[in-house]
C-alpha cells in the first residue's frame, strides 16, 4: 500500500538486517512490516523513519494516519513497537537523529505497545518533542534463567499442576504438536477459533501468511488437541533465538471439562523448554488472569504520545493529552 504526497518519497525501506538491541522478535523483522502493509494496516501510507550517526542507523516503521499524524506500524497481533538498528556505532545518537528528522514531517507521533519506554522517551525529548508516556496494558512472560522444565513446573500453582495430572491420566485428550505448517491443521485451528469464546477479531489471511512464513524459517510451533478425533483446542507459537512467543490460542467451549487447552499448553511448554531450549516465553499483550499461572514476570506496556512544538496543529492535541494526564493524577 502506497501513501500520497510526501510519503511517496520514502525510498528507504527497513532492511532485513535491522534488529532490536535485546531479544529478537518476529515483530521486529522487515517481513512482518511488509505483511502489515500488504494486508492493509499501513493507514494512508507506510513510512520507515531513518536516522544515522557514527556507523549506526536507526529505523522505525510508521504509518500515516492523517496529514502530519504518524503511528507505529502495528496491529492487534503485534507484541511491541520499538526502534531497530543496523551498524554497531552510536545507536542513541542515531535514534535522536531519526526523531529530529521526523519532526520535519510530523506534528504528532503515537507508539503502542511499548515495552520499556525510558530510552525512547529520552530520545524524543532530546530531539525536541513534547512527550507523554502512560501505562496502557500489560505483558506477562516467563523468565526461565537456570530452570529446566521440571524446576519451572514445580514452581507453578498447585491447582494447575493437579489439573494437568488428573486430566492427562484420563486419556480423553489427544495432543498433536507440529513444527511445520499444514493446511489441514490450520483449517482445524480456524474452525476451533470460530467456535471458541474468542470474539471475532484480526485478519485470518494475514495470520495464515505469517504462520506460513514462520514455518519456512523453521520457527513455527503449533499444537492441536482432539477428543474422539475432533479438534477442540489449538495454539500457535513461534520460537526464535531462545524465546518462545505465544500468538494465538483457542478452545471449543463445550470441551472445557476435559481441559484440552490446559493440557495443550503444558505440552507446548515442555516442548519449547526441553526440545527448543528456550529461556524465555512471551505471552504477548493482555492481562488475562490465566497467564499468571504459567508466567513468573509481569510488566506494564506503555503508550507514548509525542507532539511537535513547532507545528501549530500539535498544540491542541498536546494540551488535551497533558490535561487528561493531570486530571488523572489529582487526588
């Protein structure tokens, strides 16, 4: 999808070699942003903001929402949006350069979800933006550190371990784990999702394309649970450089007594820890209560709103944003 006007001049696209400074993620790759653009999530046009300094280049994929108003190129599947880099030079200065250059075309910038806002907020302020950062959501993840599967499992709530033990002994649920994409298995997942408690959401064609590309990379993991041969629960994960990412899960409501989703989760955790050797599992965005049973870490997600003081169009939205923030802080 191509934008109009000034955004058609964006000839610099995020290179495949760009990456974040810490944990690798499928949501940092150029191919992910290309998918979002291809499936209509680039708003009025995609713009890969770029800045350089001392042998480092910073990148930030954005979408144009309306003239002068930019946001991170994300959708509801995205776990985070953050700067990406090429080169090993002065990355902090490269990021400030990116944000200073962005002020020439943007009145407002919105980024969500952001995991750790500190460096990004500092860079925005250093580049002359007015910045508001506020908690807006949650992220649960598992830090295995030196734990193997058995040590981690022993640390989980007794009720969860008891449920898995009791239900597994009954032998009602059959578990299948896949490491490559399969048309029939994906069709089963889509059928389960349609019959689940999950609200209709997302873009099934995009998610399928994402799963197929992850399968080609060797990172695809999928689990199906069946009762009497009928698929009743499904989960889609990926693994990458020591981290497992839980993307989608669903189960059929009338199968709850057999706990197929719980048994499927237990099987996938065992696989990614024992077979794939991950040291981290990321449950993505959302504060669903069941995530606490499986994870041992919790962090807030942040929404960053930045306003360009040199653009009159930014003054009103900035005043409203900061006024709301002040009102919430009043006793």
